[in-house]
């Protein structure tokens, strides 16, 4: 008797979610989750990406040094070319509003971010996050267009346990407003934050940041307790943020100024900050809403 399945027997076809059909742009935020995703995509292609699959990292100038080193290590250890991109105010050449840099030449003092604020004339906030949109999403979009792509796949590191963000990305795809279609292989593979943590625990190198720190050193989306905890551990890291608030006579957060938080930390340098148990990485650049096209 034949062991072959009958025509009425459903046959499950397993498709590797990490085999990405180009043209495709892998958005590497510089965090552990997107680093895990990049490794899985590389493994799906035996370590060599197709020519029409590119990896990009958009640097705002306010990324932690650990993030920059991590991106550099992923590229050098894994033998993959990562395009380091930075926004530029190209008033004389608006068709290419970015510059391709690298680990050594990357901005480290917030230069792209400060230049964007100066051009806009106001500060970003939780409602108007033009920093993410302009410095990351549109920079990567403009890179794709600069190499001749009209439409492409945008590969982002949203996990299975980030359901609300996954749904937002699906809604954006359905709206069809962008020149790209977002795919989320980690969500499709049901990868959670624990899977990512276990992977990096077994590697010879790691990002080296605490879960609450995130890539952007003092992102205004962080909770107050997280900001003050980072300020205690990294004295002087609030200087740039305070300077931007002074320059615009405005605040990133309605409830407080960064200078106020810095004074609070200076007055109580050994105070314990009650941090919530947030297991989701703050990987900026995974855009799920707004006008990006």
C-alpha cells in the first residue's frame, strides 16, 4: 500500500520566513532584535545576501556608542555590508538628502538631529515624531530610491510579542501609501523577546546595553524613571537635550525639561529609580504610522 498522501490529505508547505524576495531593504536599528533578524536572514541564504537585498542603519547622531560598535561588529563578524546612512540638509541637492558614512565617520554628537531641529524650527515630541520619520524612515526610503528602486520590500524586526505594532504595519500595507511593502519575518516565525535574549546569550559578542537603555541615549519616549536612571549612570548625557530645549525655548516632553531631570539627579545621585519590567526593546526606526511616502 502506498505511503503517499491522498489528494484529500492536507499537506503543510513550510516556507522560510527569512528568505526575502528582493528588491528588499533590511532595516537594522542597531538593537538586539533587528540584529537577530539579520542573522536569520543571512542564515537563510547561507551567509550571502542576494544582490538586491540591502542592509541599512540610519544614524541620528544620538545613538549610543555601544549601538555603533554593535552594528560595526555585526557587519564585520558576519561579512555583510551595512549601509550607514545619515540625514543631511541638502538645500542645494534635495534629491539626495543623506550621506553614507561608516563606523569611524559616523556622527556622535547629535549633528544630524540638531540640524533637522534647526531646519524645522521646533522640537519633536511623542505626537510629532519627525526625528524617527526624517532621520530614519525617509533616509532609508531615499537610499532605496537613489539606487533605482521604485518599489521594494521593507524588512523590519517586529516580533510576535509586539502584536499592536505588527497590526499597525499590516494596516499600513493595506493602505498602500508607501512605495514599499513591510514584512515582519520575526512575527511570522513567532519569535519573542526571550528567543532573542537566548540567541545573544550564546554569541561571542553582544550589544552591551540594559533593556531600558535603548539605542537613542535619552529618547523622549522613555519613561521619566528610565531617563533619570540613565542620567545617573551616564553623567552629562542630558547636555545635548537640554541645549536643544534652550535653543527653542520649548520641551521634548510637556511635563518636564531635561535640565530639571539633570538637577534632580544631581541632588539625589544615589536614588533608586523604580523601572517597570518592560521586556520590549526600544528599537527606534520601526515605523508603523504617519506619512512616510
